[in-house]
């Protein structure tokens, strides 16, 4: 693991790479009491050429900086942290799976180690990075992911921290996640506001591919208006599909009403979630207001999801040259 200590008095200390082990923390530590902490998630892929690649890691570094700012944790030199992570991965390179569907997951974590019970800006902090092997995230069950959509729980709100990867956002989503399981679903489709805006699916960004109200083919995802986590995969899918120039690609508010109406008129072609863990994950069902809505997905052989997944995997494995990869 990589550890880097910080204190207000001494600034950033020298980074250390050492065997994975327990941390020793004061029991009053404010990350444990007040959730002053955050994390990131990215992967190392082993290419067909045997080389190891990260995917757009500077986007994770800048998102981590934004989360740190919001958590009142100190700023860090983004390219220096990336270099430390590169070095850690180099040391542990044998753990990167020799496989197309598996990878090594990198989990940067940043916690307050301030040992006082006062709710205040930490004067001590620890940034550390751990690694683990990752396969494909969801069992690729036929029929796609099932989502439970109910406005009774809220993942994020305007002025909150939903656009930051802060632990509290995830701990407080668990209760709803288990209720989704009670309804026979795998994940929560998080809604927002009176008009039941579609925001995210579990810990993934969400996309709809449809013929919109004006009869245009469109790929749409909610805009980054403060309640959406700015996913690296989300941004990459937007940039990739815009570069194709084949259909309209928009960031717009989407509501359950619009989704239901599109399903009724058979205008919806695909719905999928996106994130580093699963990359892109087709949605097959949405349980909403007592109805089980069937989302067309696996029915169509030339699915958009498989095309996007292939293009992104080709970049990650070095089959298509791209400046989105960072060589270890
Ligand atoms: C991490 C995360 C995502 C996906 O972000 P990626 O950078 O694509 O992995 C989406 N939504 C939430 C809530 C997340 O925490």
C-alpha cells in the first residue's frame, strides 16, 4: 500500500510504499466520527501487448481534489499522486490479471486523522492507496440489471455532496439498496424532486437511448447539476458517441414520466448504467409505482452498449491507440 501523511504544521510527508497492513488511529479521529473522508476508484488493465494501462487517471486526480476541497481536506499535487500510484502499481504489477474481463482495482482513500472531537477542519490527514483484483462487477445475468425506483429515498440533493466521492454518500444508501433487494431488484434507481427525475442507478451514472419527443435519435444522461457524480466513464461515453456524430448526444433532465411515455410509444431502445466497476451495464427492468417496466436491451443484436463497451475496452487494452491511456 501507499501511504502519505499530512499535517497543517509539517505539510505533506514523503510517500511510502509498504506491505498492506492495519492502520493505527486515535479513537477520536474525525474521519470515524464525522465522516471526514473520501475515496476514488480506477483500474489498471493489462493490454494484449502485456503493458499496463490506466484509463484517464488525471480525471480521478482532479475529482479527488474536488472531493478533498468539499471535505475540508488539504490539496495535493495531482501529478505527484499519480506518479506515486504508478510506482505502487509497478511494484505490484504481477497482481494485474492476465485477462480481458479482469483488472486490478485501485482505491485511493483520503481520511482525516485529526484526534479531537471538535467538528472542525482537520490539522492531520492520511492519504493512502490500496489495490485489489476485480472481475466483472455484476453477474451478467440475462435480461439486464433490475432497478427499483421509488422517490422515498434521496441519494443526493442540491447543495449536498452527491457530486463528490465521499463515504457518507454510500453508507447512507445501503438501507435503500436492501429495500430494492426486497422488491426483487439489484439496485436503486435514484429519483429526485417532485417530477421524479432519473439521476443515477446504484453507484452508476445512467443513460437513455431513444427516439426523443421531437422524433430524433438521442443518447441522453442527466446534467452535472450538483446531484450527479461526474463519472469518468460517463464523460468518456459522451465524448466517444459525440465523436461518432451519428445521433444527438445530450445532457438533460430525464423524468420517470418521460421514460414511461417513451416505453408506451416504443421509443426507448436502451437504458444503461456506467461506471469504472462494470464499465457499462444494460438495464432490463425498472420497478416503479407497482409496475415492472420492461426495458428493451438484449433483444437487439446491434446494441449500442456492446459497441461502446468494445470501443472503450479496445482503448483500455491498447488495441486502439488513444491519449486516454496512461502507461504504467
Ligand atoms: C464512482 C461513481 C460513478 C462512476 O464514476 P466512474 O468515474 O465512471 O467510475 C457514478 N456514480 C456514483 C454515485 C459513483 O460513486
